[in-house]
């Protein structure tokens, strides 16, 4: 089979490469080659197998989705003999999205591997249960060592080190900056997102929830804090993701009707 070059991850997000393969119900192998090599296997728009190095399945998929470099090519109509991803593609994408959102929260507190933390000067009279891995980080945190230096001392990767530091900051044991509360605005209700997901699934299938989360990240909002004034812009952005014009119009009409009813 002929391998078709799709894109370079230095110029586009991998999820944007996946979307047309999922929506178009493609069968074949997406290969990513660069500093690291990996494969994602599709069957009628469902992801059935992923591999990178000695890792396969959902964990391999999550690792590959975090890559920011590499050339993507697609070998169409090649059916995979391996099935390392037993869950639905929708659940796989949601799992990856939740993990990505968790990392984005961590990045707000631990912005880089060169960030320095120190023990909190605030008093806390409450009894706390500290896990062994958290004690290890506390013992090495002295206001001088960086995140990467703590990780190297413990032989951890940046992801694990940052996650444990985030937990300690949230517990008030390490110093963090003040949180700036957003100004009070009228927000959309839970029914809005339920309607958006229902209608977008009708237009695009299981990829819809991840596209919704991806667009919210782009706008810098969450489901818990999403200003109503941004609803129209959000719907327009989702419309642009729908490849078929008929389904795009149906989605827009349904959401416009919903917003009119909600006023």
C-alpha cells in the first residue's frame, strides 16, 4: 500500500491529524517518525492498536499524543492484526483528554522544569497523610533545587515530579502564587454542554467530546467556568470542525434553537 505524508507535528497538533481519519471512518496505519517512532492503527474510524518502543495499547496512545515533533504519514486500507485497545475510541479519547487536562492544571502551578519551590511558611494545624513519594520530594525541596534537579535525584521523569509537587502545593506544604479569581460573569449551565455534545456526536461521532474539550482549552475556559457571552463563538468554532456542510448546518440550527430557548 502507498504511504501518504499528512503533516509535520512541528506545524500542527496530532489530534488535528487524527480528526479526519476518525470522522471519515478510515482504515489504515498512521505512522509518526522523528526522535521517537510510533503507530496508531485504525479500523473504520476506530482506534484498535497503538505502539511506540516497547509500549503498546492505551498507554502508547497517550505517549504518542504528547509528541510535538515528527512526520505523520498514513497507509490506507491496511487492517491491523493486533488489538491492544479494548475500549471504545470515544472512551480512549476521553481518557487522553482527561490526562491532558490534568497536565494543563499541573502546568499552571509547575510552569517549567526550571521552577524552584520551597516549604510553605503558612502554618497548618491539621493532621495530614503524606505518601512516601511526597516525603521524598519534601526532603529535597529547599528553595534552591529546580523541578528537574529533584526529579534527577529521585530518578523520576518530569511528569511524575511535577505531579507530586502539584499535590504538595495543593496541600499547602509547598509555596505557590496567589490565584486570581476571574470576574463574575453570567455562565452557561450544564444543559448547554449536554446539548452541544449530543448534537456534535450526531454530526461527528465519538470524536465529539474531545473536540469540545480541545476548543475549550483553546478559549481558556472550563465547563465549570464558561461565560455565556462566549457561547456563540464556541459554537461557531465547533461548526468549523464539522467537515460535511449538511451536518454543519444541522448542528448550527439545533444549537441556535437551544440558545433561544435558554434566554
